[in-house]
C-alpha cells in the first residue's frame, strides 16, 4: 500500500482550481507520471465520469480507468482501477483569500495479488513522485 499526502498553497482562485482538477484529463498537465488521460464517458464532467489513464512510473507503464467518485465543492475523489491496483486521488480545496487556495492532495494506492510484492519499492518511488507532483501541480494551477 502507498499512502502519501501533501498540503500546499497556490495563488489561484478555488473555483478555478477545483474545475481544473475535477477534469482528470488535465492530469497530463499536473501529474508527472501521467502520459495520457482521455475522458471515456460522453458529456460534461460529473459524478461518475470516467477516464482512460496511462501512467509511467519508474519506467513501468500502467493503464487504469479512473472515475470521479466524489464531487463536492471543497472535496473531489478520483478512483482508478485495474487488475493489479486501486488508486485513489483525494483532493480537498480551501479558499484562504480571493486568489489563494490551500490544496490537500492525498494519493492512496492498494496493490492486488502478486503486485503486492513490489509494495516496498513502489512506496519509495511514490514518495519522490509526490514531491514532483506538488511542484508541477502548483506551477500548473498558478498559471490558470
């Protein structure tokens, strides 16, 4: 199991931050591991919207289907699944001012079957990746 969390402040309006992050197709812009992410359900983004995501971490590519499983004004959850893992991106937003938002990003990954054997190594990779994600997400959100 991997469990990492980062809380950071961005110079951007909370509603813009929320709208951008709840459309998981934007993960290619803020997640260093995401290579592609395409919405697979038609229509506007809403609870239940799904995306086909391809990520490459430590040289290993994986494909997950992500779904928007929580969609509140200050809290979204995107849950990705495949045969070997379940990945949950839990993101909270708090306005600290008109153009200041505190973002809490919590990534939780549970491996299934034989994939559990890689758990200790993957934890170390995800800790490093979390720092990169925080930097990239901050940069991207502040450019909105």
